[in-house]
C-alpha cells in the first residue's frame, strides 16, 4: 500500500519583502507549509491569507528564538538583503550584520535543530574581489551559509528582479511621470532582469529536488539590457517615456554622494555605482545551474511589466504569469 510523501515544511525569512511575498504564494500553491517570522504582524497581513502559511512575530537575531523557529522543519529559506549597509573595510556594519553574520547564525541554527537544507539568496556579482562592499559582503555571506558541513546550502544568485511590487522598474516609471528627462548614472551598466515569478519557481523546484543540495543557481532573464534601456522601457510601459541623459563618471559619483547626504536610503549610492562596474549577467562556462537547467521557461519583461507599470491590476498580472 503506497502512501503520499509528507508535505514539506519550511521557514521563510523575509517573507514580507517583494520576492518573499511572491515566493510565499508559490509555496502555498505547491502545498508547502510555510512559517514566516516577522518583526510586526501588521506587515504580514497579506501572508496570513495564503493557505498553509503561518506568521510568527519573532526576533530572528536571537539565536534561541531562531533555533525554536527551525525545530522540526525541512528547510529554511533566507531572502534577507540590503543595498545600503554603511561604509567600512571590507564593507559596512549593516552589510556585515545582515549579509554575513545572519547567514552564519542561520546555518548554525540549522545544524543545532537538525534542519538539513538551507536555501540562501545571494546575488550575481558576489565575489571577494568585487569592487563594491555589497558584492564582497554577499560573497562572504555565501561562505557563511556553507559554514556547517551537516547543512546542505543551495545558493541563488539572481540579476535584478522585476515584477509587481518591485522597487526597480517601478521607481524609474514613477520618476518619468514627474521629470522632463532622467539624468542617469551608469547608463551603460548591463543587467539580465529576471521575473520574480521565475525566481519563486526556482526556489520551489530546488526545494523539491535533493540533487540540487549544495548547488549554486544563477538566475537571469531571457534578455540582457543596459540600465539606460531599462529606464526607457519603464517609461514607455508607463506611458511616460522621457529622454535619458547618461552622466559621466565624475558627475555620477557626485550625484550619488549628494543622495547619500539625504535622510533615508539613497536612490543610488557610490557603492551601487561600484557594483555596476561589473556586468550583472549570468556567466557562461561556470558550474552554476541556470533557470533553464531547472526547466523554467523564462518570462520576458515585455509580457509582464506593461501590466503593473500602467497601474492595471498587478495581482491579475501576477496570477496570469504564475499560472494561477
């Protein structure tokens, strides 16, 4: 007499973020049980409406709390990441705390609680030799995620991620509603934007495939674009395409330095400029797996972005492209 396998049960850290909300919805659809620790319950109301998704107000930076959250789980997924983490050598304290120390503590908690798998979000360009603090801290975060021999860590390195609720194309579309032209730093930087639904699919597929334990997954979309091209596309899809004025390097760094003086997270920082010195594209000839290798049919910007950048129902756009 055959029995159905037990549904997987995971902890999803940063489930209230842009990618986290899409991933929680995908895991819910796949019948995976999800526990999402959050700082404030109010920020997680959308997650509570998903079948099989539970929310717990908890401090993930407390080791005892973290071990309790992970007890009895099949895997933990960590999506925590910041673009601005202060300044320092080799990186600022914010980068160290969230990109390096947190993954090391998650891996240790997995080992203590007997959790066999850790799915860790990194980024394309993560390298100890990266010109940016962001890239160097992401590289050290990968090492931290793999610091426990008893825990199989799978690393995900996406390019810039787009989709309903993103802070990338949406920001550039919004700017073009108010500016006659867009003065743009690093306009020739190259990206391979990947749809958030495809990123969520990659995590879900990897979670169900034991052969991906310890693998590195590089995720890029079907097309490589310069930053200038992406800004123009965002304006076009929003019906407000403006002229893009590429800034020389000296002006770009001056602009970024001024933004850093303003309160809150800057639109762009000098470290962001440093990260864009390296192409943010999937590198051929590496040992990393790709979305295609996982059987994912990549989604083009043109088939999704016009729906949410024009203000049409972003949830309809998400559902149609997630197959829901």
